[in-house]
């Protein structure tokens, strides 16, 4: 717990990437969030600090984590992911709305490859590299048995951080990187789910396999 508090304190003070700092602080609330004060800082990871399963997303959404101050919280991607986690018994609620919504994760720790919201959800390669020490520290501290990477950017970031050779992203791909097994899934974004590139059932199947491998399921 002391590591986590120190990690969050250092993380939220980070200003390494000028483009991301400028963007996260300039995001204007749409009408549905008018009057809300946005977090507008690097967005903390969260979950079970003794987790055997780590889920790594791309980056906070401008009106999701960048607004609420918690990764995969407050946007449609979060609701898709938590519908899956709840169906597998890994979350006590089928949603993730705010930092005080009472959601608890079991055996799961959620983070991202990039900690600040990027314009158009597209961080540069340099920004991903600049954020990699945070992810490396998390993996070292949490020591997951299994990681699920949501999307190609997260997949590339995870396997590079683990020192594994570059491997093409494909939904359902599995890679052993030292002591950690890495599973690839499409990101649960509305774009991917809405265009039927992937279904929630297909995402759930990857996470179910990963959770079983990690020893998180009965």
C-alpha cells in the first residue's frame, strides 16, 4: 500500500509530455458534463494490489478517466469492460462511473500504457515510450501472473516493457514473456463493439481464459 500511495503521488505530478499536458488541461466538458471539474492530470491505475491479473488499456479517455480521475471510469469503454468483469465475478458491480461508486475489483489491477488522455486517443510513439517506466514499475510491484493488453498499442507497450520480442497484435493472441503470460484483446471501445469488430462475448472469452490462467476463477 505504501508503494501505491507513493506511486500515485509521483504519477499525478508528471509533466513529461508537453503535448499531453496541454491537451489534458484544455479538454472542455460537453453539455452532459457541464459544471463538472475535470481531473486533468495523469490518471491513476486501481484495483487489487495483490492482483494476479493485470489489465492494460491504451490511455484515459478525455471525458472518462481524464474527467473522473480513475482509469476505465466514466465512459462507454469502461461500461463495456465492467459488464465483462462483473459477468466473470471479477468486479462487484457491472459499471465504473466515479471514484466513489463503490466498485471493487477482485484479483484484477487496471492500468494503461499511457497515463494522460491523448488527442483523438492517439499517443505518439515517443509518448508511449516516455510512459513506459510507469508501467514497468507497476508490473514489478504488482507482479501479475497474467496481463491482458487491450488493443495494439497496449500490446506493444506490454511486451516491450517485459523485454519480449516484437509480436504482431491479434485478438486472442497469447505470448509467454518470462514469468508473465500476455493475452491480446481488442479494446472494448464503442467503435470496436459498435462496428462489430469485436463483441463483448469475444472480449469476455479472452479475459476469462486469462483469469483462469492467473488463478482468479474457481
